[in-house]
C-alpha cells in the first residue's frame, strides 16, 4: 500500500492506525464508563469489599471491550 | 478527531444516522455471532445455524436502535448549533443527555433522568477523550515539513491524487 504523503510530510495516519486508535480510545472511554456504572450496579446488588473490586473490574473490562469494538468499527467504516 | 471534520449541519443527520446503523449492524453481527454460537446445542452444524439465526434477528435490531440514537442525537446537535450559534463539546453533551431522555420518555420520569444522565456522561467521556487525543496527536506528530532533510526529491508532485489512498 502506498503511503499517503501530503505536501507537509506524512501527516495522514493510515486506515489500520485509525482503527487501532479508535479501539484504544473506545477502550479508555468504556473503562471509565464501566468504572462509574459498574460501581453503582455492584453496590446495588450488595457487593462489598473484595467482591466489589472484582465486580467493578469485570464490568470495566466488559464495557471497555464492547466500546472499543464499536469505536473501532466506527473508525473503520469512515476511512 | 472526527468531531472537527464533520459534515455541515443538515447533512450531518443523514450521515450520522447511516454511520450509526452500519456500526450497530456490524458490531451486533460480531457479538451476536459469538453469542449465538455459544448458546446453541452441541454440534458444529447446530452452532453455526444458531449463530446465523442470532445474527439475522438481532443485528438489524441493534443497528436500528443505534440509528435512532445517532439520528436523534445529531438532530438535537444541529438544533443546538443553530440556537446557540457556536459549536463546542457542550452541544454534544447536552444533546446526548436529551437524546437519552427523549428515548426513555415512555418509561416515566425516573427512567428519563437515569437515561439522560447516562447519555450525558457517556458523551462527556467521549468528548473528553477526543479533546485529549487531538491534543496528544498534535504534540506527537508535528506538522512541519518532515522530509526537508531527505535528499531524494519527490518524483511527481502528488497534490491531486494523494487523497484517494485513504
């Protein structure tokens, strides 16, 4: 694949880089959102202490993965 | 990043609606394929068939709800741009919250509040990540002439066609 070289050097990231960047961004957003909403929902079902940490971590990873996948797709269909 | 290079306003609604449908359909296809594969009875044939059924029934639904969200979101966004006369992250956050509230309107005011808070927080996170990303990217990739010290001249001035590769 030829590298897109503009008049100011290589400033355009290519498609796979954009998809990767979208995944990282979505993963970060999803982790943050999962930390908030996961804390609420785990407190609501009555988890405390060590169990709470595990529950929140699981929710964070799940929502990070979901968000990252969707964000990567959203980046991928636009380039 | 794409927040600052988007379509002009009335057409953004169509663009976001279609983009959201595609995103939801593809993502829903991936997730439902895995889910249908795991939820089916044993045997590869059954599993593939269950996977296909799950994708066929669920992926367009998810795409449709994504499309409703995206279309309503950018409708409100455009309205806010028109009313306030400027375009900043608060528009997105407000329209995310309002979209959540409107789409949960049939479930009562408590559900509306919860859904609005969720939409607003999500959009605030996304906007914040976008701002951080543009700041980080602009500091990491300086847009100066990078190949000034390279001795090889460009064979052809590629002004006209460098955009077709992306």
